[in-house]
C-alpha cells in the first residue's frame, strides 16, 4: 500500500513545481543577467528613436526653447553683417569728398610745377588758365605717338614728301643699322647690311616711296614679310624693298600698281630681326645702294 501524498489531503492531486522553485543553475544565471541589464539601463539615458527630420512646427518649438541671449545675439549678427555690406557698396559708388566742405575739397588738388591737376575730369594749366575737359581729349594714333617720341631733331634728317619720291613714313623716325659692314646683331643676321633700319616700333604704317609695280609680296627668309616695288620716276629706274613687316599686313600683291604714298603694310619683326622696325633697301640695276643717302638725295628739300 502506497504512502499517501501529504499534499493531496484535499484530493487535488500532486502540484506542478516551477523551475525557479527548484533553485536550478539556469534560474540563477537568468537572474544574474537580469540584474546586469537593469544596472546598464540605470546608467544609460534612454534613447529616442530616429524619426527623421523635424517638421516646421517642431523646429519652431525647438527655437523657442533656445535661450533668449542666443536668439538676440543671432539677430544682432545678421543686422551687423547687412550693415557692413551696405557700407561697402556705398564706399565704392560715392565720391570720397561728397561730404567734405568746399574748402577741404578744393585743398585736395594736386600741384606739380606750374600745373595744377584736380581730382576729377578736368585739367587746369595755371599759366594761362585753360580748362581742358575730358571730352576734348582725343586718342593719339601710332603715327602721332612715334612722331612725338622721335621728333625731327633727334632723327637727324627732315622729311618732305612733296616730291615724286617720298620717305616711307610721314615724319622722321630714329635710324638703326645703316648700309654697310656690321657685326651680326642676331643669329641669321648678315654682317653686311644692304639697307637702312627705321626704328618705328611695331605696326607703324608703311607707304610706297614712289609709284610703281609690285614684284614681290611674300615671306622671304631672313627679311620676313617682304614687299618689292619696281619704279620708273621720270626715267629714274630703281627698286624699293621693304622687309620685316608684320605677317599678313601686306596690302598689295604681285602685279598691283601702286601710287606714291599708298599704304602697303605695317612694320613688324618677322624674319631675322632684333625688334620691330622697317628695313628699306634701294636697288639700282639689281645692286643695293645706301638707301638713306639715296633717299636724302632724291626727296624734296
């Protein structure tokens, strides 16, 4: 006969015992893990799930939560920056003496020697009181500038183009190498110069020295861009050669008839050249002569 179960006095049967009541090792490990998780949760602030960018309403709420001092400082910074930009624009557009008294504005004139120049658009010469406005000033051509810089006296000869033979320019210009022997001034330059160098600078207009027919108009080795013209002036037969011209500036081609003083091209520095100038050669019976001496003898005086 079996021993009656003490828990079954009421006839309920044997109770189901839970695992934690048995104090098993697995139950003790679960409790230790739960205590660790609780400790970590107490020391770590709760995290908010990422819900994406805030809406305008949330931004407004966040802005109201900023300290008043920070909001005021941000507005002041914006005002100061805008004011600085406006002042910079005004400084660039307004004249510096706009708010100066008349006496102070007049004292800003700059004086040198016998001439007094005021800040502005006018120039006053104190000698005769002549006022020159900006609208009266005209641009100076390359011819006029070269003539002003050279001058007849410094060139050493006088230009008179009234005769049937004229100079290649409207005014006297300084001379470079003359006809005859010389030390070669550059690689490819000759030691005997067959012409005269007129130091005009770049892009000066060249005029035919007399009426004639163009026989050469091309790029000719050491002479660069070259034009040759055959002339017969009242029985005086000769050939004028123009060298070192600007490439592509030639205005005439082989076979063209030219008149005295007709524009044929511009000075340059093509070929074996040390700088922009005109090389002028005069040939008599295909033999080069001293072109400067020949021109002085056959032009008007």
